[in-house]
C-alpha cells in the first residue's frame, strides 16, 4: 500500500512511544532518541509518494534502527561531537519572534477566511485536493461529479483564492 500523509500521521501517533523507548535504549539519551524518532517520520514522509509499503511498522523500526546505528557510529568516529556551548549560543534562534508568530497567525486567519468564502462545492473540492491530498478521481467519486467538474471547481478555487490573497497583499 502507498501511504498518505494522514496515514503517516496516524503511524506517528500509534508508534511514537514504542520507537522512543527503543531508541532511548539504543542511544542512551531520551533527547537524542526523540530527535531520531522525528527524523524517522521525516524520512517516511519522503518515501510516501515513491514507494509501496507492505508493513509500515517494520519499515518504521528499520528506518529508526538505521538512524540510531548511524548516530552511534558518528559518535565513535568523533563526527557527532557537539560544538562548544559558547559557539552554539552565538547561532540565531530558528524560532520566530512573537511578532512574526502573531503576523503568521493573522495571515493564516485571512487565508482561512478566503477559503471559507468559496462556494461550498468549490471549497469542498479544493480542501479535498489541497489539504487531504485526494486525487481528482477520488474527489469525483466522493462528490458524485465528473473529473472535469472537479477540475473546474479546483481551478475556480485557485483563481478566487489567488485574487483574494493578492488583494490582501496590496492592502498591507
């Protein structure tokens, strides 16, 4: 089976604690284990579009184990040694400032308002396509319309949202 993002998210929720325990035992650090579990899911997301997965749990464990082994090898060779604390403190924080966070939240609210103002069927097709990652055929079956009808709804949604967002940008 090929995994969707929703399935990967479900796998993350279901096996996260199990993988975290296993990685903690292997690398002897809960923080490092948490990073490795996160990297496991990032790698799984990268695989979702190109590979079929018969046993997702086994694949998760294989990816996680390989990452743990790579981490341990890097530590033995000296490649994984941390920088001195002073050097780490000089790096800028990747976290956005509170002002940028607020602006981002406001922008998201504006985008959501634009999407919510779409006609109901157009909004439904757009969200199924953009948010849920459904294919045109699947959307057509769910909405009981033709594939060309799905295409028209999605094109209309993209056109309307693009124009509305451009208008918001001009007002700022």
